[in-house]
C-alpha cells in the first residue's frame, strides 16, 4: 500500500486548491474526504455556496480518491464530471469520494457533498484519467 501522505502532498502542488483553502480530512485506499469553508466570496447573492465552489470541491475530492490508488501518486485529469445539485450550504462543506472501478488509466468515481449538519448538497459521478508524471 502506498503512502497516503504522498497523496496529500499532491494537493500542495495544485495552486487553485490551495487558493480556495480545500483541506484533506482523510484519505484511504480508494476514498477521500475533503472540506471547504464557504467564504463570502464563494457565495451567491442569496448567501449560500455557489455551484462552482461545490463542483470544484467535488472535482478535487473525486480526483484525490483516484490518486490514492497509485504508488507513487499520479497526475489525475478529469475527463467527465456530472453533478446534481440537491440543496444549499453555508459554513463548511464536506465531500467524500469513492472509486467505483479502475482500469489501467481510467478511473470511475462517485461522491457527494454535505453541509455542516450532514444534509446532502450535491452528488457527482466522474471519469478520470491517470498519467505518470514526467521526471
């Protein structure tokens, strides 16, 4: 089994994720749990999380769960991501992603985002491609 610390180090190499303040809460083989504090600049005119912030958290979470499959960690590229928005959120948004099936370079994942009370905010399913980083 690979070092999940090495996977978490990958997030530090993604400036966009760092800028947003996405945090890794836990990583297991094929599972990732990440969170994002919904800051005022991430909200709609109604004061709830903007769909783009929710979608970004789900995209990063699902790609991180795919990343846990490889030792050393590989770059992961989103091929397709379908998201259904079910509710709204304020405060902290938590996402969990799981690998459904993985081939040699294509990984299928699913996940959901929940608000601070655990209410479902969005569900996503995605297809990702792994790539060995160039040395």
